[in-house]
C-alpha cells in the first residue's frame, strides 16, 4: 500500500466516516473501492468508444433540423 494525503469537504468526510463505521470498513477501503469502480467505468466507456469509432458521425445542427422537419421538435 502507498500512503497519500487527500483533503475532503467536511461533510463528505463525515459521511465517509459514518458509512465506514456502518460497513465495518475503513475510509481508506471505501475510497480505494470507489476509485477502482471509477476506473472500471472509465474502461467500459473507452471500450464503448472504441466499439463505435467507425460509426458515421452526424452533424448536430443537421440532426436538429431534420427532427424539426419531421415534426418531432
């Protein structure tokens, strides 16, 4: 393990301490789990971008114009 100093808003820190106590865990464990989950979500997002990188692009203004012409806006 590596030690780091992290500064939390007072309310957020209080909430973390309460959640850690309720979960019989530590604030460090909660933060590590949250960071891991965030990185896992980032990986999923990057994979989704990679899967769709060859899809054709649509100009936003043209898309809105088409929706208006079709009576959907």
